[in-house]
C-alpha cells in the first residue's frame, strides 16, 4: 500500500543489513501468535530487531498480528512475545447479551482516539478501519493505549509507547482511512 500511494520506498526484507539501514520498520502479520514468534526466532533477527527498536529507537509499526507480537504473550499460544509493550493478547469473550457477535471480528469499525499522537494526526471519529481478528491487546499501562474500538466490549485497537506503535486493524485494507494512517507513520 505504501508503494501504491507513493509515500515511501519500501522493501520486504529478512536481511540484517537492510533492517539496520531502514528508517522505519513495519511488522505485519496474519496468523497465529506462536507461529509468528517462531518465524522471528528462527530467522535469527530477534537481536537485530531489539537493537533497532529498543536501543536505536527506530519507529516500528506492528499491524494486526504484528501488534499482538509487541506484547508479552498471548492466550492463543505458549510463546513469549517481543515484550516491547507491557500487555497481553487475549481472546474475545462475550456474555449472553452479545451472543450474536461472531468471532473472528471481521469488518469495518469506527475507532476512537484516546490521546493525541502523530500517528493518528487528522484521524477523527468518522474514520473507520477494517478488522479481522479473534484476539486483542490488553494493556497494563493505560498510557500505552492510543485508540479504542467497540465490538461487544471496548478494546484497544492501537498502541504507542515511545517509538513503538501498533494497530489491530489493517490499514492496507482500509482505503483512504488506512492511507492517512500510513502517511502519518511515514512522516514521523
């Protein structure tokens, strides 16, 4: 999507040198938590990612599973997450009053800014994003919550701590709304 909208030179890479020279990082993901962490660990890139994100403070954006991997762990699996955000990933659970809601949560939803940040610049409550997920991030520190959404329960749909950001929705599938968020990330 970044290439399509012309905001950035983008490469997809597992190369340590390319990651070290990148200005920003995006950690995408679709699938299961343990499999995502296994792929990172098997690639040998965990030390490179930790160095770039935690020491060099390079901006990083986790998308969907990528946001969940930023946490300490998930109810979905047994592996430890990256632990860059003090949070856990939990499964949607609805009471009888919301029994008609299906999991996974799929479709368009409006989001609410919890606080101002450059990532959400010019995004107001008329912006909606496309979601596909059965799990969501539960932050231990309220100060890490950037945006919330409602699907049976209010849940965190965007996080930010220092240079670390994540969104549960898919900006690349969210048309002009997602384009705006990605433009904001590029311009950080």
